[in-house]
């Protein structure tokens, strides 16, 4: 009985520390990853501006080959929506909409419906660093209410690795 009481006290202290830390943490997060692709900016941008092409390089798109995908609107233009629905809990259900597009950046809104409900902003940008080299940045940012904002400590690990995998896949596709 003493051991159980000590375990409960330790668990209670850990929870209290985490909840207290969350009071002082930012409720906003941003995870950005980048990669240099050995191709001209126009070639890379002309590929990434099409949201449907994310199915070829995004880690999330490859997690469920049976995922149901629907598209609404004209790709590479504001208002285009790519929606997904998967039985895989890591993929879930949601939609991504192009909100703004210019000569080197595409801004999206991500709407997650399952397994959680959330909205996040994302963008991909392409910048020429040499005539045949393009820096691609991919960022996801959002807001988490207290006490879930404690997850901000883990967002880079949770999302960052998936962004890096997607960028490495994009590099491989563009450079072949």
C-alpha cells in the first residue's frame, strides 16, 4: 500500500509540474524544415504549387495507400481543396486548402477532423540560391489551448521528422 501511495504522489507531482509549466509556455507553435534541391526554382515551384503532387512526396500521403482522396476546385489556385479520409488513426480525416499563392510561396490551411479537431496554417516556399539550386521551406504552425500547449515541447519531433521525410522525398523526385 505504501508503494502505491508513493507512486500516486510522484505521478501527481509530475502532472502538477507539467500543468504549471504549461501556464508559462507559448500557446503558438511553428515547425519549419528546409532542403536544397539541385534544380532551378521554376522547375521546383511548378511542381510544388500543385497540391495534388503532395501525394507523391508527403509522408502522410504514403501512410495509407487505401486513403480516400477528393479534390475540389482548380489545383494551384486559391480555394483548391484536397481532402482525405483514412481508417489509419495517424492519418485520420481532414482537408487542406490553398489560401494564397504567389511566385515563390503557397499558403495552406489544414483542417483536421479526426482523430482530433484542429486548424493549422502551413506554407511551402521556394527560393533560388543559385541558377540550379532551390531552397524549399515547409512550415506548419498553429495554436494550442492550455493545457495542451505543453505538447509544444514535442511538436518539432512529432511534425518535424515528417516534414523532413517529405522534403527528402521531394528532393529525390526532383533530382532523378
